[in-house]
C-alpha cells in the first residue's frame, strides 16, 4: 500500500514538473530585474513574468540542458553545446511593437555563449526593423515622427538650492532613488528622475535651479556606432540610422559599413575583410548587403544609466525571449526595511 502511494505521488510530481517545464519553455518565464537601467518603469528587485506567447516561443537552440536552469548550476555549465538546433520561432499573437518592454539574450555574448544561454537583458524596443531612428535632444524620432514618450522615462539633472541643505529625507519624500552630492554643503546634487517629479520640485522656493546633464561623447563607454570619426553621436543625440530588416538591401560605403559590420560579421556569420576601403564579404568585393534577420534598437528607461543599443548596437530577432507582461513580486533593494516587500507593485502590468 505504501509503495503504491509513493509511486502515485512520484508520478504526480513527475507530471507536474513536465507541465511546469513546458510552461516555462513555451508560455511564460519568470525574470528578476537585476539593475537600474529600467528604473522608473521597473525597479531593481522586481520579479516579472515574461510572455513567450506574444511574439511566439523560440524553440531551444541548446535542447540538452539541466531543467529549470539557464546557463549554470553550482558554478558549472548547465547545458551541452555540442548539439544545437537552428533558430526557429513558433507563431505568436503579435509582433514587437514600438515601446514594448522586451527580454532578450545579451548580444555581446554571441561569440562565447549559445544565443539562448546568454545572460538576459530587459529594455524598451524603440525602433523596429526598417525604421529610420534618431535621438534629438533626448527625444526619439521614428521616420521623422516623434515617438510617444512613456511617462516613466528618467534623465539625469543637476539640482542647486539657494543655500538650503538637503538630506536623504528630501529625496525619499520625492521618490528620487538616484542622487549624489556635488559639494560638501548639501546644496548641489546630481539626481536622476522623471519629468513629473522634476516639475514638482522645480517650483519649491529653496530650489534655485535644475539643469539637465548633457552626456557628451566620451563620457560613457564608447558606442560601436562611433568607432568611425565621422559619427559625433552621444546618448542624447544619436543617428539617424536605419534599423536592419530581413530582406532589406543597404549600400555599403566606408561610413555605413561601420554601422552594420557587426550585424554582417557576427550575427549573420559572414567573413568580412576591408582592404583600402574595398569591402569583401566571403571573399567577394561588394558594395551592398541584404540582411537575413530582423533587428531591433532598444533603450533603457533610465536613459543616462543604461548600456543599451546606443553602446553595443542592434538586437537580432533570434535573441528575443518575450514580452515583459506584469510584476508578480517585488523586494526593496538589499531587502531594506522591516518589511522589504513593495506591496503596491504586486500584480502591476508593465506599460
């Protein structure tokens, strides 16, 4: 009798694990926000569900792996990369839309780690395949039209008081999570916040001035797009640039080649060489290239504290994991406070 009950329990647990594995592989996946790059929309310590149904589930590229692990277990590799499958995505409910918050595999790891085993990133998709994208004075434009700006966007400012000293309680009251002193008197600060909060504090009688910080070229990690001296772009003024689209052909000049070399060479696995401004792809001279995949341009909502497409370039479609759907749990950073749970963020949908 006992053996029969143990067997039945074992079968039930086995079936439950199989169902859970199927769900996490093809329907949804949990994800923890690891950094401040989406601060304003998503906080470090938020736990979210990522829908794989929206864009269609991507079949595993490395199918032989320890279940319920990503790339490591006990400090060791949790997958076998000696057998891989080609990229394939099942049909989804929709395509990636402008301003969708998407989870994807780190494009910077594509040469050292299989695509589906690279670290997860989360950003907002601001430009889609075929778009002409540009940032002008912090504002994003798609094909010459202003992209809707989400209310949670944050930028960095300098705050000066009339001599009044401020402390942590002031910034806590106005929900400013990133701030630092610029002098010893507590009258000058660098802060990161959204437009609404800036409007709320700029009218305070002891606030003398709030001015935006301009992040010039060279103040952040060097973007790959500015590797050529002809591009004088920075975080707040960037482009214009055409986002690669599957089947689209672009002319390759000495200037434009710098924008697309990584796509052609790394993501689409071509042998590229340049001799005296003559471009060779797979041993043949060429002046144009036709893309094999769709690509996306993504930005963090914490615009001055985010390494994103401005730094490392496009996100290939085969790196997309899914759409960030809603927050199901949230803990304050470093579990601060007696009750570290952020109750007001639970079951909040992601815009």
